[in-house]
């Protein structure tokens, strides 16, 4: 997730990187997800394989926030499948937070309450079914989510080694950042600060004036909650609701928002590198080769 420190520092950084408003050559600004019709409600049959080459869901345009589907409606569009390339995710794939778990979010986002108020993690299924549900709920391309999950975690939600220690880049990351793991976590000051299939970094999602840890423990324990959080941030960024990113930030730039998720800034060198990695994963589609 974004490496964003306190808002004041970010504003200064955003001013410094203002010259990066045009995507550098390392990014292909014309690379788009192949348009695919919005998925209709599937029948009751259950498939047994990988998603199709071009995925199921297209990007919905700026301004679509008010018409995004709720949890139940989004769930009706999921193509059910028994395919599960990451069996270690099974427990987290079937964990749902309590219905009143609604962290305040972080300062600087316009319409913050409306965006974070939609995050529920209220879905269970296989890893790919949860990716589909997230795409439908937030109006995002499911293949983009698949590709970014490859880069962030290899599609692992909370993989641990035989001794029970978190595995870096398999649902855990940024060890020692944010002063370490949340105080209530068992990992300590040298532990991971980013959790889940999309590596949600607790301190960047946290309103320091409010109780809680930026969505943890559910960003660690629930695949749906981790993906739901990612979908919320990317949709808000795409809508143009992250003015703290600086004067060159603007709505409608999905690749800029992908870079923002990782770097917490708009087209900095780190963001550019990350975007390129996600684009490679999107082109290669390694999940189509997974058993």
C-alpha cells in the first residue's frame, strides 16, 4: 500500500514532485485493460477453472461512485469457481469482519466518510471470486486487481512459515516501518506494517486522531476486507478525491492511482517503477498458468 507518512510531509513531497505530471517513458500510458462488458448475474452452475483471458469487468468512469453496486449486488455478478491457486488463503477467504467495523480512514481524502463507510469485507469465496467481487463493487477491472495482487503478494493473504512467522511479500511486508506492527499485533516493532494480498499499510490508512490501526486486524485476517480496502482507495483516487497528491494530480488516471497505492505520491520514480511492474504482470497474466 502507499508509503504515506503524515499529511503535512506528503504535501511538501507532492510539491517537490510536481514536475512529474507527465508519465515517464518507462510507463506505457496507452496500455489499457481490454474492455469487457459488465458481468451479468451468472447462473447457478459452478465453473472449475481460471478466469478468461480478458477478465470479466471493465473500468467504470469517473463519476460512477454513486451508482456502484452494494455488497449483495456485486456478489451476484461473481462467476463462481472452485479454482484456488492459493490454498493457504482459505481461512482468510472465509473471514468477515463484524458489521460495525468501520475505521475512520485517513486525513486528506475528499468524501472520506462515504468511501470508507462502504468498506465491509462482507464476502466469502475463493481468492479469485473475492477479486471479482471487489472489481464489481468498486467499478474496477478485475484483471488489474489480479495483476497488482501478483506484484504485492503473489496472491497470498497471510502466509506464514512453519514456525508461524509472517512471510515477507506473501501477505506481509514493510517490516519495521510505522514503528513496526500495530501495538495489538504479536509481531513487535520489527514486525510487518503492511498486511494482506494488497499490502495495506496500517499507518497510512490510519487517522491518528481516532482509535484503531488503519483496518488491521482485518486487513491481515480477511482477504475480502483487504481487497475491499484497496478498491476503496483506488476508486477514490480515480474519482479525483485525493488532493493531497499535489497540483498535478487529477481524476481519471488509473495508472497514476496504481502508483499512488504503492508510493503514496504522483508519478515519482518509485511510483513509475511500480506501475511498470504491474503492467508487466497484466501483460503476462501469470495466474492463467497457475494450477
